[in-house]
C-alpha cells in the first residue's frame, strides 16, 4: 500500500483553507489567495509536466487566464476589475497547484477526501454555535437570520457570508465525505467520523432550507445506497441513522416546537419554484446577448445585470449564466464540455468511491449551480472543479498513483 508524502499533505491543506470563506479579517491575506500566488509560480515552473498530463484542461485554463487578465482592460467593473482579475488568477494558481500535486503525490484520492473532510470539520463548530446561540461572524451577520415557516429561524452562514453559500459549500463537500465511506480500506474510526459528518451536513442543509441543496442531499443519499457494495450488511443502516439523528437534532434545537421539515415544506408550498428564477435567467441571458456572447469581462456580472435587466437584478443565481455573461460562449461551452466529460469518466471508473462522486457531480450540478448568488469569484467553486479534474486524471490506470 502506498504511503503518504508531503505533497499529499499540501493537497489536504489547500482544500482545508476553503474554510476561511469570505471572513472579513485580513481579507487581502486569504490563505487560499496566498497559496494561489505560490501556485502560479509552481504551475509555470512545471508547465510541461502539467500539460502532458492535463492537455485539454491545462490548455483551456491557460486561455481562460489570459482572457481574465486582458478583460480587466474593458470590463465595465472599473473600480474592482483589476483586483478581481488578480483574485481569479490566484484561484487558477490553486487549480494548477492541485493538478501538479496530484501527479507527484502518492495518495491523491485519499488526500482530496481528507481535505474536504478537514474543511467541513473546521466549519461545523461555527455552524452549531450560530444555530444554538443566534450569533454570527461578521461575514454572515446580516443574512443569517431568516423568516421561514412563520417563525424566526437561526441559520448557519459560518465564514461564507450567507446561509445559501454555506450549504452550497457543504453540498460540494458531500460527495467526498460519502465517497470516503465507499473507499476501500477506510479505517473504522475514520468511517465513523465520515458518518457523523454526513449526518451533520444533512442537518444543516435541512435547517438552512435551501431547496436546491436539499435535492442534492437526497440525490447523494440515493446514489450512496445504490452504489454501496452489497456484501456490506450494514448498507441500509446509514440512511436510517441519518433520519433518526436528524429528528433528534431537530427536537433538541427547536424544543419540539417546529417540525424539522417545516422550513422546506413552507418554501415548496408558498414559493413558486420556477417563475422567479426563470425570470432572472431570462434577464441574465439578455445581458449575455448584449456582449454578443463574447463576454463582458471579469467581474462584470453585477454591472451587466443592473444595466440590462428591466428590474435591475444584480445576480444570476446560476453558474452557467454567470460564466456566459463574463467569459462568453466559447469559454463557457469548452468549460462545461470538459466538466461533464470528466464527471462521466468518473462514472465509468471501477473505483466505487470515484464512481459515486462522478454520478453525484454529473446529476446534481444542474441544481447545485442554481442556488448561490455568485460562483466564479468563490474559491470553493474552483477547488471543487479541480478535485473533479484530478480524480478524472487518476482514472487512467497508466498513472503511477492511479485509482486502486
């Protein structure tokens, strides 16, 4: 069995730094941003190695990076366009660094899973503190309280600014947490930890009541049951334990006064699931048309939406449209083609954990990428994408550290 090396440790640390989120303290010195600057130099110095192993992805990201830098000249976001370009460039540096580390690490799949687990472990205590005390960090204090089901409910935003952003992060982490349970050779203590984290993720997703993420949660549980090896007699216990403990958490947090699923049922019964978002999507598409589908430039979404939306809506709530508005049709089509091609490649893997992650990403993306206000400016989106790219690369049995 292959041992870990320092490159594996670096993979874990990079993903774990996502937990910093949008926390306001020392904003310019975001750990993920500092690592990204370093990653740009590592990527440049090892470009031939990275490009030989990730030809299509590395070519696309290089072209995209050039577009980001050049578009800072014409982006309508004059005040922060250059700063946004630097920020996106550092996130591309993070991706390049993860791609390089996946080549030289000995256990990249397990390191990816461990990194996502660490990120969740760091954020969960803050989430439980918010839910139980009603207090929030500065980055989430203005949007973490919400009126749902006719009562004031305290939601968890942690370091990510608002409750929707946090449950999107947890939904990004979910396939890696559940995927760890499907990984051969996972030790019993680590398996128990993964089960507890899965239950905690489920509880917070339900409490925060994001419809798209609830769908992703249910999808993840169903896929997990389907792909669970039948030789494990306890495969059916996990969803049962999940449901029982979720009810216990609900009773403990809400003093038996509010049904655990009331926030979800209220939103499904009282809010139109299509009209509001479909209107926003139509307005976002119109904004993209005004750039002739060439892209408005880095960080241009808010300006383009306010300029060309009849109601001055600021955000798209849709990652597909956000990329289309800012980066144009060519980059958008190329990115999503490679994104889904990589996930489908995972679906064909003989590694059960990778197969589960592939199916989850391929099916859940349409829901998961329609929840948050922004995606491309957030580090977690690019780390999630890089994790998919790396796992897809590891599907090649010719690699010395390929999936087992």
